[in-house]
C-alpha cells in the first residue's frame, strides 16, 4: 500500500487532514527496483519513520572501441 501511486488517504497527520500520499515513494520504489536494489522500512508509529535504500555497487568498465 505504501508504494502505490497517488493514494487518497484521508487520515490525520499532525492535526492536518492528508488528502494524498503523492508519487514520491512510488518513484523511489520503481527506481530502486530498476537498479536491483531494495528498501528497508523501519517505523515507530506517531514518532518516526526511517527508509534505508540499498543499491548495488557499480564500477563501470572501460570499453575498447578498437
């Protein structure tokens, strides 16, 4: 549910009514997946949320064009 694009939430966050969750996390999820990485979510409800992105180390190799 967290990584779907533009979800109508209708929940209270810090006393304000949230209308949408936006596209940010969806875009991050798709980008990380294309890079063969992963996302770790750690949260304590109403206090903090932590997202850790793991991306593989990539070292480009020199291409010999002849």
